């Protein structure tokens, strides 16, 4: 099935864990993993430009080949989500958003248990951006939007068109 699935949510919201359980490793394009490929360190934010160039190229190539593609990045800003939707548009493939709506406290708690931690202020900003986006995300060109209110409990709501 050729489709683009965009995982959206702050660090610590459960995106990568969900992706690893639901999709094959070769289907998942992770911005953290690409930063690691570029610089040797997944946390190296100076490698983000090159990593996202590689992400866009990989997504486009997979869509052209008819491959299910899952983007694992925060996608917290509308412009970042629109850029992904626009990558798929010329190929007329469905684009689905899965939004991870974990509480800020949950994200911060999960972050503290990680080997590679994201600064709490960064997570708070990502969380605020996602919260602000929730009312508009269904109008950003996605064929469907699924909101995981609690990824651990598996509560899913369909908010799409």
C-alpha cells in the first residue's frame, strides 16, 4: 500500500515506540536516526538541515516506488507538516497523520528515562505547538487524522475529513 503516514507529537509522546511496534523498520524514516547517520550523534541538532534534506529525498523516493512510508519526527509546526503533505501530492498517495496527544507531564517523565534526553524546555515548546495545531490539523491536506489520546492505552479517535 502506497501511503505517507506522518507521526506528529512532542518528544516523549510515544511516536517511535508506536512506529517500532506497528511498522517494519524499513518503512520508518526517523529524523533522529538520520541525524545520527549524518553526524554520528542522533542528538546533534547541527545536523538537522542535512538530515531533513535526506528525509525529504528518502520520502519522495519511497513514494515514487509505491512504498508505505512512515515519517517519525515531531512535525509540531504546520509548515513542517505541509511540506510532507506537499511531497506526496504529485503522486496522489494518501497522507495520514497520527497525532500523539500525551500530556506534557507524560512526555517529560518518559524523557527522563531515556539515555538521550531532550531539554525540558524544548519538549514544552513542542507540546504547546501541537496543542495549538490540534484544531487546524484536519485542514492541512491529510486524508485522515488519527489522534492517540493515550498511546499506551490505545485510545484512538478519528478526526479526519
